[in-house]
């Protein structure tokens, strides 16, 4: 064991039984609430963890899991509610404070410095030194100790982290977290980029940690993993904890029912539209790094939804199709012609447009004006003899700002000054102004207000009525069921099912998205 | 309308800077009669031409999110090339065309490497800076090459009637005309708008179907034409090609562009601003000269002005965000 931290009063040495007898939970959350502006992200979360317990935290995308974890790890302060750690009030001022108090977090994205060695990474920020000179022997010893705790003594401590596989990098990250002698370890989707074998190894490590008294919050979409690993579960839905219980004796059906559990409201205005001939057909489309295999067909005037978990390859499917990612295999037929991929500029020229899920990073030129962002892909109509005409730019931009109901001080306002919803209307407006016949929309309503959502649903419906075809990727099932004609489900890089929206229930979609892990599908290359 | 005021400030900001500098110079009783004369303004404008024309190309490059460090070397190389062509008896018109084209070719080479190999512009043009400087020395045999005395090229930058403001040298008018042309190209052509888009966010530009790599190639090529033109002005001003001239010119040019409101991270910048930026630096140099201050004072002052100008810009935009 690394040297004991004097601040931690009762850590791993305390056996689970003693604590349970005194009935002080390791971690207790009561009525946690948190709002961001008008959005109530958490509206009452209760969670109890005993020492040595692996607790599954389950919920759909957007159910509030990440917000809850940010509250726990000190990144956000809750608006209301009480957190207790070993019976004492726990109010971390920032993530460092939380870590010192014994709550460590392993994020889905690894946080390592790839060029530095394993031991440097493990002791980053707590490097043993004397008057600024690094104590190399002690550093190596402490790194080895931490790795040994995980049963990963075979990782070379001098090697640069980038030379390790993703699974081993993850162990390095866990080893770093262990240095602070955590009482609670939170793991967010730790297996999303691991193979089957690596997942089994990780489970062994987690069980070992739990046996030493650490309480572990395990967040995962993969219910079968949770069943194999965890002793208890808690389901979050719409920012609330809606059930909790022992894993043994709870059927998966029960958990899924709690995850879905809401009524589909009639938020979704439907514009009547007719389906025409097939305009796009994919046969086992593959891309690098994803998807594995996607077959689908899209008809004129059809709104095709694609559901699936984060990381299932939905975004990548659109990107490969649009020419942003590399095409690996399979065939496509675009309006009857055989198609083997093309650059984005050719796609746009052929009338295909993509709305990026990453509005700020990719979708918009944030420091350029609304009009520039709207008209960028098709400057032809606003030019005269090859020169951009400011008058025509103003006219066209004004027309589309009106049509898209964008709230802006004027067409010259930098698009970064608008609200998220209005930014998204500009991004969608660009595709509609471009008059794209095939619209690939990736999470078009993510992170925007309800009013803007309704406005975007209406525009999508109108586009379909006008004979355009829409592929609508979303993690929010009610909107997919409410807006789409057809809903397809992707799971682990494959499109696994496709049916008319009316023949799906949310429950069935989730079951299909979670899927049974097939060795062939999970053994794929990890990202990066 | 705070938005309107802010945009108005964006346009007028550099002008205010120039007025401020002139105003400060006017405070000095003794220097005023020397600084504010037609003859002196003529000197200042003539001195600005080389930096100003270079700044036109640099504005385009910086707006697109790039940088070009090879300008000084290109100016030296093309001035030597021009002198040698004239000495060899090539018709002056062809010599001029050759000088400008040489700049363009070097620019295309920069662009081809940057776009083709997806390398950082800083590295590529840093390398090109060395290569071209070496080539200039090689071409000139490490010596200055005098242009023939009666060559019409010498007349481009010649100051006729040095004691009066007018007539200004042709070079000044050429710079003004090129600036006007460039302002229109950047704001009114699809190529120009695409340069802004690439600098603002390359991923978005690609998503919007812009052929990012081809556009970059042309950006560096066009900038190279301006740098070649700068070289021509250098040749005309000295009436000789000098392989060791214009060392560090690229930094003056970058400073002019940045003082004019461009961001080195790309996506913003204006031709007018860059021209004012070039003028501010020339006025400062000239003014402190007239005041009889040491050159090291100039250097310190100009350094301060660069940081100050960009600092003020940051401050304004930070509040806007």
C-alpha cells in the first residue's frame, strides 16, 4: 500500500463489515437538485453506497448521470440536497478538493499525457521530490505499488503511455486515482472502448478494489455488464432517481421499464408527407474507425431516425457517407448510381448536406456573421458576375433568418453571440438554403431549448413534405418516435434493426440498442 | 445598438491608433515643423510601400489561419533576381513580370507543401525563409547587384520633387490600388470568403464543401505575388538587388497586420486595418527619428505598440464574447 494519507480518517483498512454494522453508508446522496438556467438537470437524486459495493448507475442519455457525477466529483455544486461521505457532510469546492476527500473519478475519455512515461503519469501532480528535484526511485516504487494493487505489475513503468493499449492506459489511469486512496471511485462507461477480454480483466480489477473496501459507482449502458459486475443498481430518469435495488433478483426488463417510464407526449407536430422512390441505399457500409456494417434504404420524403447508444457508430455512419471519414467497405446507391464515397464538396454539389453534432467545434464559424454561416455553402445566388453582392447577401440572409425563426440582432451579428437554439437554426438553415435533397442531421436538437426544438421539428417535417429525405440521428427516443417515419437502431457499430416508427416502443429500441454483445462486434479496434 | 458601435469600432479602431500617434508627435514643439510637412509625409508614405504591399499578402494568409515567415527572404531574392534580369538586358516589363512571378512560385511551393503534406505553415515557411535567403546569396554571388542607372524600374519608387508632397512616387499609388483590389477580393469574392471560413474553423469549412487544400494553395500563391511585388519595390528603392536586405521584414509585416486587427488564430482581419498598421509603424519610426531619439527607443516603442494594439483588441473581444 502507498503511504497512508493523514487526512483520510478511515479508508481501506476498515473492513466493510464494521462499517455496515454501524450502518454508516460510505456515500449517501439525498434529494440532490441542480439547474442550469431554465433546465432542471437534476430534480431529486437519492443514492446510497456501502463500502465494498459496486453500484450500477443506469439511465438513458440525458437522464442526468453526467451532471450527477460532476456534482459528486466537485465540478458543480448542487442547488439543494445533502451528500454524506462516511457519515460526514461532503461539500467539495472543486475536483481537487473532492479527490483529497476521497472521491475519485475515471472519465470515459482517458486523461493521460501520452508522451510521458507510465510512472510520470501515475504520479503527475504528486511527484515525490526533494527541493524540486524528482525522487526517481521513490516515484518508480510508488507507481509499481499502485499498479500491483490492480494486479497489473507487468506494465513497464518507464514506457511512454502512448505505447500501451487502451485497456492498459485505463489501468494506468485507475492506478493514478488509487494514489489518493479513494473511498469512492466513480467509473463512467469504462468498457466502451474495450474488447471482451479486456473487459473481463477490468472486472477482475474492479472486484479486487471493491474487496479492499472502496465503494464503486459503475456507470454503463450495457446492462448485462452491470448484472455481471454490480451488486446494486439505481436508475436515473429525467434527472430523478426512479428506483434502486439489489441486482440479484431484478430482471433486466424491470430496469429497462424504469429507464423509459415516461409518457410520450404530443410535442411533435407532424407535417403530412408522402414517401417516394428510394434515393439512397447502403449495403454493409463500413468506415474507419466505425461503423462496422450499416445497411439501410432511404426514400424520397422519408424521415429515417437512427437510435443507438453513444459510441454505437451513428455519427460515424453519417460522416463516412458525407465524405468526412474514410470509407472502408460496402456499397452505396445514390439516386440509382453506384457510389463509393466522395469528398464533402462533391456531396454538397450532389445535394447532400450534413448537420454536425458538434455545433461549436465543427458546425459553425462562431466568429463570423449569421449571414455568412447561412450562405457559406452556396454563394452562387448572392454573387453577380463572380462578385459577392452585399445587397443580395442581406436579402437572402434576411429571408432565411425569417424562415428559420432565428432570433438575432441582425444578419451581421457573429453567430457565436446567439443562443444554442438559434445557432442550431442557423446550421439547419444552411442546409435548407443549400436546398440539399438528402439531409443528414446529427443530434439536431441536442442542448437546445424546447421552443427551438419544436421549430426544428417543424422545419424537418416541411423538408420531408417538400420531397427531401432526412436521416435523423438522435439519442432522445421520444423525438425519434414522434418525428420519424422509420426508426433504425445501431448497436456496437452495426445497424441491427429497422422498422416503421409506429411498430417500435421505446422499450424495444433500448433493448435492441443494448443488444447481446457479440464477440465479433466487440473485438473491434478501440478508438484512437 | 452596442453591436453597431462595436462593429464601427472594429473599422475605425486602427484609424484612432494612427491619429493618437500623430497627436502625440504633434505635442513636440520642436519636431512639429519637421514632421508635419508635405516632404516628410512623402518620405513616410514611400517608406511604407514595401511593408504595405507585403501586408496585403500577409493579411490573406493570416486571415486563413496561416503565417508566412519567408517574406523577407522572398523580397531579397526577387530584388536580386530583378537586378540580374535588368543587367542581362531583359526588357524591363518582362523583368517586372519575372520578379512578381518568382514571388508567386515560391508562394505556391509553400502552399503545396502546407496543403499537400498537411504541415504547419510556421515550419514550412521558416524553412523556406532559409532556403530562399540562401538562394538570393547564391544568385547574387553574395554581392549587391546594381540595376542599370537608366532603368525605368528605378523610377517606380523615385521621389520626384522631394520637397513637396505631390507627385507621390508611383509605388505609393500602386500600393493603394493593390490594397483596394485586395479589399474587394477578400470581401467580395468566393475565394476571399472561403479564406475567412478556413481561418475561422477549418473543420466547418470542410463540412461546408470548401476545397480547403486547393484554397490554401492559392492563398499562399497569391500572397507570394504580393511578396514579389514588395521585392520589386525594394529593388526600385535601392536601385540595386541586395541579398542581405529585408532581414526581419516578415515580423514588421506581421506586426502591421496584427496592429490592424487581425487575429493570428485566423478568421478575422482587414486590408484597411493592415494598411493603417503599416502606416502607424512608419510614422512612429519617422517621428522618433525627427525627434532625434535613438533607434533603440524606436525599437522599444514599436514593440510596446504591437503588444498594446493586440491587447486592446483582445480586451474588446473578450468583453464581446
